[in-house]
C-alpha cells in the first residue's frame, strides 16, 4: 500500500483540537430534536450516494475489492444512515417512561413523579475496520448509531484505506457544514497512537471497534482501565461453525457443499461471518462433493498485512498432524492465494480447540467429520463465543439441544442459510459472547445498535416545562411513552 | 459483630458444588416460561413476608437499624420480587422483534427472516450491600432482576449481616424447593475470597455489586480481566449534591434547612443517595437556620467497619483549613456519633474537589456557600458521576444550563425533592456515570434493572416450531412483538 505512507498520523496538537471541538459540539448535538438529527443523517447519506463515482474507485484501489461489491456496500451504508433516521423519527429508542406520583404505591412508600429517558453519552471514538471500507468504516454502523444517539464521533481511520477515509470524511464534513452542524460532531484521526490516546481522553465517553481479537482486546482493556471506565463495544472475531445433520447431508450433500464453498470464499473469505468450520457426517458425500468442486480463482486480499496474517494462520493449521488438505488450488500461500479446504475429525478438533477453532481470516475453512449426530452438542459446547452458528438440517432432525447450546454460544443462529451477509434490519443481532464481541448484550448491526451509545436519566418531581420533550405529558415529539407501566 | 466469627467462609469444595449446580440449573431455569418464573418469584416473596417476625429481629441485631425501617425494607423487597413478576408476565422486556423475509428490502440485498429476543446470560454472582440488609442483599434487587431474567444467582453475603443472610437464604431455598425449582438457581457464598473466586469462574456470566468504590472497582477489574470478560454492574458511591437557587433560598430557607437535615441524617446518613453537599447562596438564612436546628441524637452505625470509616473521613474533612464546623452534637467522633454539618465556600470546594467531594458514608454533610447563582453550572461540572443531583428552585429560576450539566453527571435529577428514598418503579434510574456505577447504561433499581442480565439472540430462517415461543407468529406467550419495525 504505497499510498499509506502519504498520510501522516494525527499530531497531538491536531488531536487536541478534535477532542475539544467534539466536547464542545456534544451539548448542541444532543439537544437537537431526534427528527432534526434524522434529517442530517439523510443529508450525509445523500452526499455519500452522490459521490459514489469518486468513492468506489478509491476503495477499489485501496482494498482490492470489486466494483460490484463496493457499490453494494456503499448503498448498504447510506441505507443504514437513513434507517437510523427512521429510528429517530419513531422515537421508541428513547424508551420514555413516565410514572405519575402515587400516594398508594404498594411498595409501602409514596411514589414520586418519575420520568426516565435515554440520553447521549458524549463523544465516541470509533475504530474503523479493514474489510468493510464503507459499512464498518468512516460512515459505517458505529458512526451512524453513535450519531443517531446524539453523540459526536471521532473516527479513527483504518490504515488499510486512508485515502478513502479522508475522502469520505471530507464529504461528511461538507455535508454537515452545509446544514449548519457544529464541526466537532465529526472528526477524523489517523494513526494507532492517536486512536489510543483519544480512547483514553476523559472527554471521550465510549468506544466502538471492529477488528482483530488482539487489537480489540487491547483497546477494551484501555477503556476499562481508565480512571473513569467507559463502555467499549468491540466486534472482534468469530469462527462461525456450521453443523450439518445426518439427514440433511444424505438429502442434499452436493448442494450443501456448493453453498458452503460459495459462502467461505465470498469476498475472499474476508468476512467476520465467514463459516470457518463445517461439521459433516463421516462418510457423507459432502466431502467427495467438496473435493470435486473447483474452488474459485485466487483473489487479492485487502492488503499485505492481511495477506501475511492469512498465510501464517493457514500454515499453522496445515501443519497439524491431524489436519489434511481436502481441496486446494495450486498457490495456496501465494499472493493472491488460492482458496484452501482442510479436513480433520471431530476428535482432533476437540483435542486442539484453541488452534483448530481460531479464526482464519481469508479463503480457508476446515471440514470436520463427526461420527454420531449426538456428538454435535458437545462439539458446539467446545466453542467460545461466536457471532453466528448455523444448523443445516431438515424437519426430522432432533436439534433442540443443539439449538439451546448454539443460542448460548452465538448472537445469531441460522437454519439452512449461510452466515455471510449481515442484513441491516430491526431484528438483526451482530454480536455474541466474548471473543465475538467485548459486550455480550449489544449488537453492532441493525437498529438496536443505537442502544450502545445511550444512558438512562430519570427526572423526579420536575415541572413540565423543565422536562425533556420526550417526557412531557403533552408529548410534543409524539414518541411512544410507557405511562405507569403501560405502553 | 461477635456473631460474624461464627460463620465460616465457603470452602473451595463447597464453592465448586455451588458453581456446578448453578451451571446445571441454568438451562432449565432459562427454559421456564416467564410467567412460571413470575409465580416462583411470588412464592419467594410470600415466604419472606411470612418470615417477617424472624427476619426483622435478626436484621435489627446485626445492623443496628430500627424495626420500622427494616419492616419497611422487607416490604419493599418482596414488593420488588412481585414487580419483576409483573415484568415477566408483561413480556415487553424480551424486546421480541420479527423481520419477515423481504426480497425488496431497500438495503440492496434481500432480507432474510430474522427474529431477535433477549435471553438469559447464565449464572450471576451478586455481592450484597451492608446498608440494605433486605433490599440490596440476599433477596434484593440484583437477585430479583437476575432471577427474573432467567439466571441462577450465586449470592455473596455481606459480612455485616451473616446470620440474616443465612436465614434469608434458607427461606429462599425452601421456597424454591417447594415449587420444584432446581437447587442451583440459588446459592449462598460467605467470604471475600470465595466471592472473588466465583466472579472469576468461567461458569459465571455476570456480576452485580452494591458497595464502596475501592471494593467495587477491584471486582469490576477482575470481571474485565478474565480471559472471557463478563458484564459487571457495580453501584459504588455518590455525593449527591443539592443546588439551592437564590430565589428558593430567599423564599423558604428555613424549610429547606429542615428538610435537608432530615434527609442527610436519615438512617444515620447511611444511604448511597444521602445528600452530601448543599450549595446555598452566601449570606442566605439557610446557614443560620441550619445552625439553629438541633441535629438528631447519635445513632449507632451499621457495624464497626462503617463506624471506623466514617470517623476517618470526617476527621479528614474537618481538618481542611477551609472547612469549619457549622453544627455538631457533642460527640461527633464517638460510637455512636452525633451528626455533623461542615461549612466551606465554593472557591474552596473547587480547589479541593477530590477530598471535599468524596462520599462520607454516615451522618455528615458539607454546606457550601456560593456567590453568584451563575457559578452553580461550574460547580456542577466539577463533580464526577453521581447517582443523583438535586435542584431546589422555583418557577423563576434560570436553570436550563444547570439541568443540562446535572443530567450529564447524574442518573437521577430531582426538583424540589430530596434524593434519599429510591422508589421501586417502572421509570426509576439508580445508576450514573462512574464512579456512581461501573456501567453507565444501566439501573439497579426499578423494572429496567432486568435488562442488565440479558443478551440478544437472533434466529435466522427458522421454522416456527424450532423458534423460542416469544418469536413465533402464533405468539403463544402473548408478548409484545415488533413486526417489520412496527410495534
């Protein structure tokens, strides 16, 4: 990435300006009515859509991803900004609750007039991802949800696409300025050290991150070790195991094999939801089918660091005595690499969970043969927290126990679908027990992601005109209000 | 507390049994329908109410609190258990969301059928408080909300009331057994080391705590430094400043003085919501009124450790050159201590925020004279995170900026009421920015406390009969469902 060297890290003086202006912008940005913030998110989305012909080529150059993929990703990104606008106009995200005073409250003491609403946290530092240069980057999901919640965003650009990050930032800055938003609502930071400094600054009140387990854990630790710890929402890594039942394998083994290859090689395997492990019955024709399928041609990975990391993990996996090559192109370790399918047994996987269940970011997956379908529960139990877990089954399968375990291990459980592709919707859940995410109770995709960047405040005994609008009896914002426990 | 020595810390072998049985109970407890768990919470509440004549005297003996106070607290505690039952029967806490598949979803890619619901985390360790031997102890708010959410609870008893803790635990255990609940749904642990070990055990998935800043921070750090970090909800400490405006002081200074004395000496000042600082206009007659009021008689504090901590902090506060005694009984440092009111100026408070804004647990408060009402904003800004902040004002006050700052600093902002007394309601918020709590986005009192012990899980593409009941189209639990973004 020769272009990277052209971008200088943010200096301490520049960072101070960004932090001070984020802090200054926090109160006016928080004070805007939700619908006004929605209009601003729309304006940013419109500006990004309009710059599509500038942004997509820049992204192609810096990430090696295809035009079709990046065009789709930009569309997803602007859709996401507008969807959070819809959330703001709806107002249910405020969870407005009104308890009227009640002298006979059965607790044994009178109930005061209490009203509770969600308010913004303050400036949020967002660490962008490498693999989604739009959707999990400068104007991605963390930014959109933190903004929607009413917080300024300080965006730490990913070193993999600095030119695109700067171009996106300029479009955002211009779009915000055009509608009169204070400059500090958005700031861009370059460089690992500046990002870490920002996360530890007392003016910053939360962090968001998408990336590797070591990187995310280091930042999570920083956020928690501050004198004032702050919430840190890191989406780190996942193996995304897929469990094929006996019946499904017997019924449509070839089809499953083809779908699996499509899923694990999609985007050269550079998705956090790539299915990394496929459990198949020993002797099923899935293994034969997989061997017979011609794997896709080599595709260049995002950048050299990803390429180096990929070959390192692939070499480590392949070197296991218990692991053999199931299918592989001619240049598995080259740049660009041919995809690889490895093969092992359930017993071996259970003997080496740490190494064989680690995420391999790139076009490799591990096929694991099991003996008895009843073993699947113990195999599922052996995994750490996951973003997704998938069952390929049919109506006759006895999978209740497997579902119970997988719902405990993963944030999203799929049935006869593949985990790659994370739809931005109301019911999406992208996040799971550690190390899938550092915050088990949250999602980084979908409308519920806004909750991460809010905190509840109760007002007791206030006159109507001093209450936030969402808590006033007249309900001028027309938001859903729970009154005396009734919605 | 001679009785403490009679209770032996939980041994490693005993703890292992408790942890294993909590883990074993997790799935069946989680699988119960919410209304069935509600019935069980009711049964526990009934059993505790029925044991009132055993429990209250035990609590009096171990905590020095009055019969009236403890009788009220037990009533509050059983009310709280039943209120969480109401939350379970309502079902909105599940936040059930259903997105139907949509081939024309405007994101640019088809939307799959996605359904998201909150599920339990797994075994929760709860650390009981000293100052509420019922409401924040064995069967208190953390236990009630963690249970309601569907998690087994391992309760680390507070060393200040071990006899009451064991008696309460026995009543719970019998009540649960009588309705056929697996034993591991509740376990009692004695001793600091056993509590810390439990919190770090991989089978434990969350922690709750009410107590001091150093103790809570140490446990928070442990929870975050685990290989698998877990959510830790600590309610630590608060100064609860009260800001009296010029107009209010002029209008009803004597009344404010009397109410303030009632609030800061209530329960011998041993509430986390005790108003620790009162800002009054320089020269207002509030100071004279306070000097004239006879402070309440000495009351014995909870235990010797609290007494020692109290006198230490009081001595440190009093020794400041800038701090004088405003009013004090004859034995401020004795056991039991006479209440104390100290006096200083706004300038001095701003010069020594760390020492003068620290929580003093016991019957002492600091009165601070300010010069200009406009100084209140900067004074408010100087505080760390608080559980509560209060404005005593009237209709003519210009307090918009003060409210903005206080809503940023505190979880609950009060108007012309006093912070002691935390009603258990739908809209209550007991929690604020650090160090008030370790988790700024949550509450430990009120129905919203259940959210702390839940995590979202999405099911993609599942047939109806394999979905959790709350997500089925037929909605057999009759819970609120958001369908395609519409509630």
